[in-house]
C-alpha cells in the first residue's frame, strides 16, 4: 500500500473527501446538504437548550433536594431551639412557596444558602 492509497482510505473512513478522488472539483466544494444539516442541527440544539432551561426554571425540587432542605430546617430548629414549623414557614415565605415541595428548582441553591446563614433564634426573638 502506497501513501496515496492510505490517504484515500483514511479520507473515506473519516469522510474528509468524497469516495472517489477522480472528481477534483468536488473535493473543494462543500455540499449543500451538509450546510442544511449543520443549520438544522444548530437550530434543534438551540431549541433543545431553551426548552431545557425553561423546564429547569419551572421544575419542582427532586425528592433528594426536598430531603436536604427539610434536614437543614430540622438542624436549624434543633440548634436554635425554635420549632421546625417556624423555620419551615420562614423558608416558604422567603421563597414564595406554599410548601417546601413547591419551591422552584432554580431557587434550591439560594434556599440552602439561606438555611446555612440563618440565625433563627435572632430572627424569632
């Protein structure tokens, strides 16, 4: 196998040039259907990304995230000597939710920060 054969085979494998190298004009000209595929892929990727962001913004917390928040609520109540219902109510009021499960997923990090920084005994007294 000579060097030209190797280049032709590797080009065919990786689709870097058309299958037959006899057409010298077609090597340098991109095909239109590749452009359409790239554009449609780009559009579908943009749509997928925006749909994912919208879904995350509206999606509620997972069970694990709810458990984490409830655990921090219980910890804060224990440390500060305040009833858990008071701490839970503070979180729900602060984040505009009727219950912990109704907190938006995009607020999860802020809820955790709020609970970590919370000085419940100072807030209640």
